[in-house]
């Protein structure tokens, strides 16, 4: 075992050790991790028990609780937005670094999708604080370039148990064959998948496209799925919409008082035909408890 593997294993065993890593150690680790993402396609197809995690936005404490609470699942799918708006100082650095090292050790179990904050390299988002945070911590933007290379290689969407999942939206006109051919850095795909919102949301971003119930039913029918799980929009957080075809989850304490409230994950352990079939868990009290979605 080389020194980099020792560092990675130490962080996976003790996540708080990530705060002790220096710039060079992180750089070495990121170089080893990048090839794992390069092998993945834009669409990841999974089987088994899957836990979906919404935007974590630098909430390192909640990320640790999610990994500890659900590590026995076959897969943990994070829907993007790992950086920015962190509730603790350096939270974005700790959060994304820990998840990347975890991905290195468990590449089939840990799935990390792009969010719009990981796509700042092609479509700027505001506020984007991650680069400045790295400069403040390490007096250099060198690491930001390394992280960005990994972000560019992250997948965009997951299909499992009749559930389609992405950070924000979907490709309205695409069928399953087209999704499988999608390139991870296709600008049109990135904008649709990580920037889009439902028409009933009050959020307006200047990017992405709005989708309604007809759009989502048509898309899900074409790919033989029944439910769309997403993050991205705190206005619909914790809410099942469009005839229980779509639900928005967030997994950061920064947003627990917004939308329908909660720090949520969604669990699939069978084929899902409605959001009613999902098992929802909430961590807003510091303990995992059952959660009932609002409906619109």
C-alpha cells in the first residue's frame, strides 16, 4: 500500500481526518480518483437497494451521518451540489474531499452526480464560493483546477428500480437509447439536467428549462420509469408533485427550514411506481426518523 492509499484509507476510517490533509496530499489523492470517474458514463444504471441524497452543500456533518446510517445499502447516490453555502468553515472542502475519497474505496457503492455548482466550469452559478474558499485555505487556486477536472468527469443521471434521478431536470425529448449515448459534458444535457425546475416552482434561474406534469409523464414513459427524484430547488423541498411522479430532496441543514422542511434522503428497496412507494427519512433532529412528504 502506497502513501496515498494510506491517506485515503485513514480518511475513510476517520472522516474528520480530512481536516488534517495538506494541499499536496489532497492533490495526490485527486489524481488517483479522477480515472474512476472517467470510466463512468453520463447515465448510471443500478440494481439493488439505493439511497438518494439531495444537495449537501458543504454540510460535512450530515454527509457523515448519511454514510454512517446507510452504508449497508447497495448504493448511495448523491445528487450533486457538494460545495458552497457550507454551514461550517471549510465545510465544502471537507465535504467534497471526503466523498471523493469514499468513492475511490467504494466506486460501485458511492455514486456522485454533478449538480449545477459542480458545473460552474461551463455554466457559472452564483454565488460560487468554492474557489475562493480553496484560495483562503491553501493560498493557491491549484487545487480548484484539480477538483474541476473531476467535476467534469462526474456522471449526470441514474436509473434504477423504475426511478430516474438527476440534480434538477431531464432531457424532455430523449428516450433510453439517447440517454445512454449522452456525453457528460454536452452543454445542452448539462443545462437540462442540472439547472431545470418544475413550472410550479417560484425559482427563476436564467438557465435550464421548466417542466410540467405532461412533460414528466411523457419522459418517464419513454424510459420505462415511474418516478423522478431530484434536488436543486428548495421551494419544492420535501414535496411530492405532479401526481406523485416527482419529489425534491435536500440533505443539508442549511435548508431544513425551507420548503416543506427537513434534511432528507429517499430510499428504494423495490420497484417504485409512485413517490408513495419511497421510504423517506429526515435527519433534522439529529436522529433518523420517518418523513411524510407534502403533496401539491
